[in-house]
C-alpha cells in the first residue's frame, strides 16, 4: 500500500495553527514598532534638512554671520573627510595587525586573552573619554600646537580601533583551517601563509568591518570638541584647527536663528547620506564575501 509522507504525518492541530498565527502577528508588530522611530527620524531629517540646502551649501564656507547668509558647510565636509581619513590610516592597519596576532599567533595564550579583554573594554568606553584623553595629553601640553586636526584623528582612531580589531578577528576566524594546514604542509613559512593566503581570503570581510568603523567615527562629535575645535574657513592642513560636520551641527543647532538651525539640519542630512554611502559599500563587500 502506497502511503504518502503527508499521510504519515499527524495533522496540525487547530491550537498549533492559532499559536503560529499569533506569534507571527506579534513578530510583525514588533518589527513595525521598531521601524516607526527610524522612519520618523528619516522623514523629519529629510523634511528639515532639504530646507537648509541651497546652490552654495556645498561650495561655500560658514560666514559666521548671525544675520544674513550663514554660508555653507564646505569646510566641515572637507574637514570631516580629512580627519576620518587620517584616523582610518591609523586604526585600520593597527586593528587588523592586532587581530592577525590574536588569531594566527596569540590564539589561546594568556597575553592574547589580556589583549582581548582590553579591546572589549575599549569598545564600551564613551567617545568623550577618548577626546578628553587626547585633550589632556596633547592639547593642554601644546605638543604640535594646541587644537589641531591630527589630534582629532588620533581620538577617532582610538574609538575606531576596537571596532576594527573585533570585526577583523571574527572574519579571520572564519578562514578555513584547512587552507593554513595545506600551505604549512608544503613548507610555506607562517608569515607568508598569513600574508598570501589568510589576508586575501578574508579581505572582503576586513573591508566591511573597516568601513563600519569609519562610519562610526565619522558621526562622533565629543572627541572633536576637545581636539580639533572648529574654524570657519577651509583648510587642508591637519596641523591647524579644522571644522567638521558633527561639530558644525553641535554649534548651529542651538542658535536662535532659523537659517542657522536649518543649516544644522542640512548638515545632519549630509552626514547621514555620507555614512549611508559607506554603509552601502560595506553591505556590498559583505555580500561579495558571502558569495566567495
């Protein structure tokens, strides 16, 4: 007698179907509730930010005038890109290097556990603490000048370092151990295995983690308030005071002038769009990593 698999299985009871529908509805409701604040924030940001944008918003510097045209945010955009670029050049190589040591060489040693512990501690440290640290050690002592762009980069690099390290460690752990063993069995030195096999294999994931750290550092305000301060004009010299979008927003939003407040909202929208672009790049890199 031929019996199908469906006939062998016991029919689903009405109670189980009801429970399934209720839980699906609860999950859907939770998703909607979580999305409502995000949608409202994005809507409000676009509705207010677009009002502050003009033909000269991206091409002119803040004028510092309370009355009349407040100017644009050219100096803030360029300053943000310069400061974050230097911070990335510091944090990404160091963070990946630390992750390589933990995964390939340190592994389960006591020193590696200590390093992981302090990396986890740094992950939870508020961003303002990094800014205060650079302020006390470098700004007040006027090493290389008072407030400078490169000191802001150092503060952001300290903020980005644990993010890069932890994400890189996770990605490097995903590299199959068989690849390492095959190369070592052929007599390839450990350092060459790391450079020629492990790093290329994990490269898409390393890029993703690095871009996520860049996105976080780009939106931080507190470290820059104590390190790079602010300036109206555009400067390409990281040894001088530099403007940045987070600090520009912080200074503008509390002004009793609608034009300046609108510029703050437009600056916030610009910053979100820059971070969104970086995040999209990270997602594309992550997708390629999964495909590979």
